[in-house]
C-alpha cells in the first residue's frame, strides 16, 4: 500500500499526491462500506488505541474501522497502562511494537507522539494532540469534496475561532490541496508560528492562498466553507469562562454567515458548544454536513490504517 510503514503524525509530512491518494482511497472505501463489502486489508492485524484524553468519534470510528477491515482494535486507556504511572514512552513504544501492527494515540503534547514514533517499529497515527488533529482535517477535506466538488483549489474556506489543533491542521491541509484558507482568531490566540511558517512554504508548491486576520467578517467574505471548533480544547477546561469572553466576537452565527457565499456550508469537528462557537440555528441548518463529516472519520481512518498497515 502507498503509505506502508509510515507514521501519520501531521499532514505536513505527506506530499500533495499522498493526500490526494488518501482522499480517493477513503471515497472508495466509503462506497464499499455502504454495501458491506470492505476488503479485509487488515486481516489478522491489531491496532492499539492509546487515549490520554476523552473521545467519542475517534475511539469508535477507529475501532469499528479496524473491525470492518478484518482486524482487531485494543482500547488502551492511560489510566490502565503503566505509561500512566510513569513508564517511559520509549519503553512503552518498544514493547507495544512487538505485539501490535499499528498504534493510534490521542495525547497532550505533540512531542509525546513524536517520541513514541521515534521508538516504535510500527506505524503511529495521531488521534489528536494539543498541536494537530490530522485525521479530522483529512476527513474534512473528503467531506468538502462531497459537498462542494472535487476541485478543492477553487474553494475559499474560513476557519473562525481558536488558533488550536484544528486551525493548525487546516493550515497544513489547505496548503497541500491548494485551497484558499483564511484563519480568523484573536491576536492572542493565533495558530502555531511554526505551523504558519511551514504551511506557507508548502502553499508555494500548490498555489494555496493562506492568510490570517483578526477580523471574522473579513475571513468569511465570500467563503464557500466556514469551520469552527470549541473555544476551550481538552486540557483548557479551567480557562473556559475566560475564553468565552475572549472569543465572543468569533461566534459563527447567522449575522456572520450573511457575509459568506450564499451557498456556504458550515463544518464542525464536534463536540460543539451551542451558544458559544456556534449558534443552535446555524448548527441545525448544517446538521446534514456536520454529521456526514463525523461519519467520514470512519472512511478516512480506514484509508489511513489500510494504507499504512496492510501488507
Ligand atoms: N472530533 C473528534 O475528534 O471527536 P472525539 O473527541 O469525540 O474523538
Ligand atoms: N480542539 C478540540 C478538538 C476536539 C476534537 C480539542 O482539542 O479538544
């Protein structure tokens, strides 16, 4: 398979052709999945899923995806692993490499993932870190294609809210597919500086137009797609009240969307906090898209697992 043995820690590590291949493969697997005819690419293989944070979609879609591909998935909570009691990452990675065929990890610091991947002999998949959420953004690109057509380089997207793991991954993703993306965040919560630098460099190769603004209205002007995410990510619960005040001007509501293209679609990776980053009416008007986006996690991750782990 085309990504055999590779880690999927960041979209930045994939080239534009590999991103395109993943999008096509996921679309094919979606069709096979719908008729219960998914090939058993991962028969006899086992995926470990290490969770140091909560999850609904990631956990269930990876587990079901692995099952549909003919393999097995093990849920490994940080509370139960010796890792949670201080066993070094480098030892855990070397041990688990001897039992498993791949590992998905959801963690805090991105450096934990990088260290895990350095010592593991099997593919490591980023199921979300404080810095990045690549599986979600690859999924979102698949979803955008379904609703807006294949040519992502003709589309204008706006991300409005916190410069968090989603914002960072959208920058990397848009850069690879040549999309126009404007990110609107407060100055104090811009996307990661290194991610901005690297995505601007990637954008030169594809013609993607990436920009940042403090002004949400400017960002959504004529946008075909508007995406947002929670204002307080996992691990920032203590800041939630303070963040509500900082991000109030960045709510995705009908007024803001009146500046976008009239056929704009709104995306949200979920979980959503209605009345904060998105209003109830905007969420429900776009529910068909948002839940297709959630379903597509399954199809994209099956593509990622088969591409990296199949023989
Ligand atoms: N979007 C997403 O990653 O959802 P979970 O936190 O439920 O996995
Ligand atoms: N930015 C959010 C995404 C949740 C899927 C978080 O990290 O909590």
